C-alpha cells in the first residue's frame, strides 16, 4: 500500500473534529458488532455496520476493540493452544523457541528431510497434486441452467457437499471482476438476480465459483468455472 | 505447565497490551476513566486459566472464543455506560456556557467527509473493501471479515484505492502533505 493511502486512512480515522459524540440510539448493539465478524453474517449486515462505523467514532473504537480481541484469540489459538500436529510443525516450533543446541539439531534434521523429499518425493507429489485438483473440480459438479429468451434467467447448481454448513457463490464477469456475491445458502442452487443477468449478458461468457463452509473457520473453494451464454 | 507456553503467552499479551494502549490513546478513553491495563487484566486471567486447563476442556479453542467474546461484550457495555455519563455531563456544561453554539457546524467540509463521499461513489465490491481499509484494517483482517480470499481482497483494494484517488482528484481535494 502506498504512503499516500496511509495518509487517507489517517485523515479518516484521525478526524475527531470537534469530538462530537452523538447519542447512541442508532448504533449497533455490542452483540451485533461482534456478530459482524462471523462468516455467517450476511454482507448486508456487514455493509450496514461499516457505513455506520465511518460516521460514528464511538462505534469505531468498539469495533477496533473487538478486532483486537479477535486477533488475540487467533494468536493464542495458533501459538499456545494448538499442538504441532506433524513433525515439520514441531521442528518449526523448536526453531523458534528451543535452546541453541536443539535449534542446530532441528535445522540439520530439516535440511536432511528437505534433501530426501527433493529426490524421492517431489515429482510423485506434484503428479498427485495435479490429479487431485482435476478430481476436486469434478467432485463439485458445477452446472448452469441458462435461459436467454425473455425474461432471461441463470440458475447455478451444484452437488451437495458432505459436512457443508452453508454455501456462497461468487460470480465474475468475463474479465474476472466480481459482479455478485450470494448470501449464505443452504440449498444447492441459486438463481441470479435480474440485474446481474443483464450485466453478464453483455459478454459471451462469465465465471463463477462455489465456496463451501464446513465450520466456522474452514472453507473449501471450487475452481472457477467458465459458463458460456452464447454457443461457442 | 511448560515454560514455552508461558513465554509465548507473555509475548502475545505484551503485543496486545501495546495495541490496547494505542487504542486508549487514539480514542482518548482515559476521559472515561479507562486504562489499557484495566481492560487487559480480566481477559489475561481468563485466557491463562484456559491454557493451564487445556487438557480438561473438551474444545479449548471454541471455549476460548466464547470466553473472550463475553469479556469484550462486557467491556463495550462498560464503555457505553461511562460514555453516557460523560456525554450528558459535557452537554450540560456546553449548554450552560455556550447555549447558542451549533454543534453541527463545519462538518461538511472536513477531509473525512470528502473521502467518505468519494468512497461512496466506488463500485460496490471495491467500496466495502476500501472502507474497511480506511477503518485501519489490514489485508488479512479485511479478507477474514468479508470471507474473501487474500488475492481477491488485494485486487479489489488496489483497484478501489486507485479509483478513490482519481475521484478525490476530480473533486479537487488534495490530501497529500505539502513538501518543502
């Protein structure tokens, strides 16, 4: 980010002009502020809160407090609570926190493992990765139902995924600019709004992909799929 | 309890204490009688209890989230209570000293208003990302908040900021510091 963009940020957040603290009647509740950070919160709620924050210094300070605490949770989870689950993570942890002799041993072991993997594993793993990617793409079974006669409709359909809590779909135009993001979906299909359909009709094809939320912190993304609106 | 965990925890809390201190200074929370150390003490103790009882708790990560969220909600409620008292006292003073002052004068022409107007004119997907950037969030935080990938967030942010600069220029607003 450029320095002049930082200046923009300073002008916005540093503007405590006349320190006006307006009555808090229209402000989101503390619970709503915390909820807005959750992945299941709709984009409408998030946008509403963001717009409010830019006008309300009091809510902005609370939002920053929540943000700070969520970062704290993430750090404690990552650096203190979660035990290293595989040998590489254990070695990495030793490198960061262990005494000098252990660090030396860990570095030697790491170099040995890297050298072995280069000669023995690199190529097969690469091949497997390619295979897995193509099979992953198929496993999502992304499909479109497109009707171009008036009124034009575009329905996006996919196969249910095990353990999915909800889905989201993102639609991009032919230049890969994001055009639309769906709300959280429980069903395995969605019909695009009319205004999105009319934007997409301006080009011969568009792209879309599926995001699958399996838990609060885990998600899967399908590869982007090109959908043709006119015969190729 | 391993000393590694203790050290790591202390390091994280030191970083967090720095963040809280800057927040208290930035928003002048001292005026409400709040100190960074007060805000931290309670949470420090709660988190430490979870860490030492990690093996006895079914899902420490989700328990930690719940405990810290409750603590932050309590703190916000406390800030709001203190603020209400502070604001009403100040309003009383203002009305006694200067009853005819219009508190809302001079709001239209602040640099913030210019920037927000320009941000509002951006296309929807870029607008949200740029606004979060203006709210001091970094790339990782914005992508986590909006459930976007890092690459997509970066793309939207760079394009959005470029559009914002162009719009501000068209509005005749010069925000860069003058060089000597």
